[in-house]
C-alpha cells in the first residue's frame, strides 16, 4: 500500500506567522504550490494558507466581489491595501492535519475531508519533513494505470 512518505513533497513552502501577506503570495508563486504551511518559531505547523484564505482575507469586510478588489475599473490590476496590511496569522487556516511518512495514503485522504484542508503536513520525529496536497493524492491515486505506473511516468 502506498504511504504518505512515498508521495509527499520534500521541497515545501513555509512562512512564519508574522510574515506579511505580500510575502506569503511571493513564496507561494515562487514555489509554484497551491498553498504554504505556516510554521512557528519552534518548527510546529500552526496553519496553512491557500487561495481560499487569500480570497477570504481580501473579501473580509467588503461588499464588492473579491475579483473586483484585484481589478480596477480599467482592467488594470491593483493592490488592495487591506489585504497587504495583514500577516499570515491573520488569514491562515488554523486546522492542521499532521501525519508521519508511514501513514497509508487512504488514511491521509480521510484527513483531507475530516479537517477540510488542502494540505497535510508530514512530520518525522517531530520535524517537518514534507507535505501532501490534495491534488498530489488525486494525481497519484486516480491517474494510475493497471500496471501501477502513474500518468507522468
């Protein structure tokens, strides 16, 4: 049976809770990931930030749709001072699902639903070792051929 350790990403994007949202977005884009993990000073995963949290932070207290916050009337993109005045801790999802590398993939799948998250942190002997995103599981488990090869091989 496939384990989380066999499918986790080792190179993951992490930010501290006090980092400005602008930096969170830069880290997310530079790493090319769906979300970042928020890690405290002791190395514990305390939250995650995906597109949903960024949109919710942008939309908080607003009456216009979130996309209207990003696009000015002339179609030009502009920055929203409200969003960029926030830090990671202000918008992060505080539900954290954590597994070890030996956790069977089906167990991790259940955690995505139980915790309503898009990323599960993988911790080995108390240290953050990687992460599995919902999309990783879908690609790995649903795109297999009868011989056990993934679609990318």
